[in-house]
C-alpha cells in the first residue's frame, strides 16, 4: 500500500497545477496584468514541457522510478514552486513554469511506467485521479483567498507545500519490478506488434479530447464570472464544488473498472461530458452554469481512468503509456493556448461547442482502438473482468 500511496502522491503533484489552472490563469491575469492569450501560453508551455519529458524519456521509464531520480524531481518542484510564489512579472514566471514541467514530467513518467505493469490500469489511474481530485479540492478551497491577500504567493506557495509533503513519501514508489500491484499480462502476445494505425488513432483521440477540454477548463473561471454573472468568490466555491464531484466520479470508475466492459463507460461518460460542455457554453445565469460545470467535472474525471488506461492496456512495457499520456497532456497544453485564441476572436461561448465536438470525435476513435486492440490478444480488461468474477480484483 505504501507504493500505491507514493504513486498517487507523485501523480497528484505532477498534475495538480493543471487541475487548478482556472485559478492560476486568473491570478496571472489579475495580479501580473497578463492578457488571456499570455496566460494561456504560460499554461501551454508548462504542460508542453511536462509532456515532452514523459514522451521522449519513455524508454527510460525504469530509471525514472529510481528513488534518487524521484527525489530530485520533487526537490526541483519544491524550489521552482517556491520561487514562482515570489516573482512579480510574467517574463520571470514563464521560464520557471517551463522548468516545473520538467520535474512534473519525470514524475509522470515514473507513474506511467508503474501503472502500465499492473493488471488493472483503469483501477490504478482511478485511484490516482481520486488523490489528485482530493488535493485539488483542498487547494481550490483555500487558494482564492490566498491569492486575494498574497497575490502570486497565494497561487504557488500551496503547490510548494504539497511538493514538500510528497518529498517525504515519493521514495516508496520504488521500481515497477517490485510493485505491490498485480502484474499485467501483455495485451498483444509476445512477438507480435500493435498496428501503427491503431497507435496513431489512439494518439489523435487522446489529443483531440484533451485539446478541446483544456481550452474550456482553463477559462471556466472567466466564463463563470463574465458570462454567467458569478462573483469571483462564488466562482471559487463553484470550482471547489465541481472538483468535489471528481472524487465520486473517480471512485466510481475505480470500482467499476471493466465490470461493464469499456464501451458502455466510455459512451455514457462522454455523453454526460459533452452535454455539460454545451450547457456551459450557453448558460447565462449562475444556476445553469453551476449545474453544468459540476456535470462537466463528473463526466471528465469518470472518463479519465478509461482514457489513460487504454495505452497501458495495449502495452505493458510502459512505452506506449508514456507516449499516450504525453500526447494527452500536450493536448491539454495546446488547449490552454487554443482557449486564449478562441476567447479573443469568438468569445467564451465558443469554448463549450469546441469541447463537445472534440470529445465526440475522440470517443469514436477510442471505440475503434478498443475494438481493434481487443482482437490482438488477451487484454487486461479480460484479466480484470475474470478477477471480478472470482472476487479477487478488489
């Protein structure tokens, strides 16, 4: 259990800045006087840095799991988050956030490598999502008042504190070879290869969903304030409530795993998500926006373990998982930039319709990948569903 806790903690530290992106984007705009497009660029470059590290270094996943590498990565985040809390200009903050992405990418690579060896990637990604949702909820509750009183220190000092806490436990992650999670049999039989077409469709699908979701979520705080007439204080509460919905969503996905296969959870989750994004786009009053924002978070976090579990399900070595998750976060990074461009030229309402379109197209591609992947051999889904039937999965 210590190793599972360390995996979840490392994942939370790597991803939390992007899960509270609306607050960070708002702080960069209001405290540093940056434009919407500049704030989008800031999140884009930080995410891009993290994603590139997770992708390019994927063949070195085993090395990334070494305790000294994990400790250095967390120490880097402690330092960079602390300095970010002290800077007073956009120009100085930008390179710091790129460096933060390097540390986060190293942690994400180690997490991907460990989870890819497990017999049930959806369950483990669900546990990681629950952890990051819990951390994100706590930060969403306290960060708005801290930003109001302390400026940028209120935005990044809490992240430095999270990094300090993780520093004490990250060494427990250890090597995937000694994982205290059940090992996964490869989806594709030894000696065979995953079709390049299947890999390509998978990567495009992950990118499309996260590209458009990142555009909407990064500016969800601005939409609530400027379009739905929410006060900044009320929007801070709504962000916390919406994030609270991520905890049961992740827990439900963790429990459900492959009990109903993968098709039904993907379709149902995407339906909730897409309808909510459109609802956010057209909402002009606080109540309608609040309901759709909560549903948006529930649908997204329910889908997340299934999306990230697909590359781990296809390849137990961790290489495809690193590539897939890297593309996933590159989509998020580009999404923040896309959001800034769309808001500048088409207004906030365009973000919801773009997110719904990207989600629908990505879903069709994922369903294709799941179908083709299941024809390649005994999938982790079949292993996990068999274990559910014998009562040994959980």
